[in-house]
C-alpha cells in the first residue's frame, strides 16, 4: 500500500467522521436539541471557571477592605477609651454608689428635638442594632413626641456596644445629621434592623435625597468618628452598661420601659419645676 493510498484513506475517514457529525448535528437540530462542539464547550467551561474565580477574588478583596475598615474603627474606639480609662473608672464608681442619684449628663451638641429651654430633658444612650432601642423608637418615642410636644427636649447619644456595624450605623447617622436628616435616618435604621452595611446606608441616604458625595466623605472623616467616640466615653463615664439607657433631668431609667414609666417620671419633673418656680415667685 502506497503512502498516497494511506493519505486518501485517512482523508476519507476524516470526511466520513465529519459527515457523521454533521448528520448528527442536523438530526439534533431537527429534534430541538442544541449541540455544542467539544472545543467550544471547553472554551465556555474555562471562561466560566475564570468568571467564578474573579467573583470570588473580588468578593474576598472587598471583604478584606471592609474588615480593615471595621478594625480601624474598633481600634480607634479602644484607644480613645484607654486614654480616658482613669476618669471613666472613677466616674463609674461614683455612679454605682447611688444608682438612684440625679446625675449631671451633658446633651453635648447631639441630635435633639424640642425647645432648648424645656423644663424636662431626656437624654438617651442607644445602639441602632439594639432590639429594645428599636422598640422604644417605634412605639414609645412617637407617643412622647405627640403628648409632650413643645414641652420636653429629647436628645439622642450613641452607645454602639453591639459590634462594628453599630459603630458604622452611628457614624452614618451623624452624617445624615450633617445634612439635617438625622431623625428620618434614625427612623429608617430602627425600622430596618437586619444587618447594617454600607450599601444599606447609601440606599437610605438616597431615599432621603442626601448629597451622596458629602455623605460618604463625612463617613470617612475622623471628626465624625470622634463624635461617636465622645458619646461612648460619656456613657462609660456615667456607668451605662446597656441600651437603651435614659436620663430624665439626670434621673436614670434603664431599658425600653412602657410609656407609663416615662410619663410618670416626666410628670414628676414638671411638678417639681412648677413647685420650684412658685417658691421663687414674688
């Protein structure tokens, strides 16, 4: 058998295989079946593998950035508290000596509603992740605002004790406050206590029509973080151990108590203020 004959036979075999493949493809097409050549399938498979790997690598990189950011915030908070450890410890001891005592609590320049000269001032230390804080914000606070409108001042201060997302939520709310939208943002956070993250904060800011660039820049500003840390340190100084904790004219009320508890203390404070005013009247 000559070489030429071998070549002819090989070519004929190839043509036969190709003809068979073409016939199978035509038959599959008639049967409504999609046929993918092995080489094409291999390319598709390799592309899919690289796509999945890219998604995994991107997600891991984003996770590392977010974790580094969370660690930076937590480390900054720890450092600030350590620097004030002596002052906080002595103040805590004094607060625990007489838990019913009326204590001096600063409203700082934190978000507030109600007249600045109101005879009753309620200062809350709260965590946006705290379910009891959420219950107070949704159920009791609206009643206080409605029934004591224009007669009390309510101040919100941060005590983010339930993880890094609590700290991030507090910072985001401070940034909403910079654009005059703290209480709306406050309500959105407490209505959506299901795992805070930056995507959610951005969505809330868009819902409230905030300036997006300003909002994000504020979140990255150390001054915003320091404001939250100052609240946290004040709560520690006062011996606050849980959220929510309230000070009504310096009188401590702990937990999401029923509306009637707040009403009783507030009315007592109004009565005391009226008595004091009548005693100095000419």
